C-alpha cells in the first residue's frame, strides 16, 4: 500500500490524474493540459498503468487514456475534497 500511495505522491502524476478525471485524453492532449513533454507524460502513464490507476484503448492510430475504473475516480474525488476542506487549526 505504501508503494501505491508513493505513486500518488508525485505532483506530475496527480496532474495527469486530474486531467483524466475530466475524461479520456491522448498523450498530446495530456501533455498540453499538464505542461509537460509528451515523452514525460508517456513515462508517467507507464507508471500509472503499472499501478492500475490508468487504462487505455486504441482507436486506429490513436491511444486514449482514462482512469482505470470508478474506484480510482472515487479515490481522486475524495482526496481532492479532503484537501479542499479548511484546516481545523
């Protein structure tokens, strides 16, 4: 579980997940959305796929990436909601 959450601790991966929470995207679209090179995004997507956070589908020559399932979307949504809450301090 520590390794899984370690994958989520990277800000670039979190930005990619945020973009995919809005819907499926191609690598070029993700790169533009998160301000990274396509090569860097592809590298991060390999890590996210290996952790089963992201999946893909091919349509012709295009590859579309999306969040793996509702569990991943719920995890993203709950973490985002928690971070948006005001501190109790």
